[in-house]
C-alpha cells in the first residue's frame, strides 16, 4: 500500500524542498498565468465584486495600482515550479488588463 501511495502523490515536484507558505501564495496567484480567456473571466469577476463598493474611476485607479505593483516585482511566483509554468503568461495577462482599464 505504501508504494501505491508514493506513486500517486500529489505533484511531488512542487512539494520537494518547497516552503508551504510559498506554495500557498503561488496557488493563490496561479490564475494570473491562466489562459487569456480564463484570466479575462477572473478579471470580470473581480470588477463585478468591487464595482458595487467603488466608483468606476476609483476601481480603475486602485486596480491599476495593484496590477502595476505585481509587474514591478522581479518574480511574481515564489517557487521555481510556478515561475516556470506561469510567469510569462501572467505578466502578459496583467499588462493586457492594465491596458484595458
């Protein structure tokens, strides 16, 4: 039974040598590196959630500030696994959203 479990472990490459906090944060940011259509749906949901509480101008300014903050980071993802998998697409998605605002 132990061998069976070892063969079916969840993403061992991600967990090897990784700090759980870094993995958690990267999982939270994984959507940034999703396919553009999925990211656009996510961005629309964020807008829908916040536009209830803020004017369009306040939302736009705040969202742009948050997104620009991400782009100033040397790396968006803490683990090498997520960095390799999502970094380029995430930066592209973020810039597209900024341009659309």
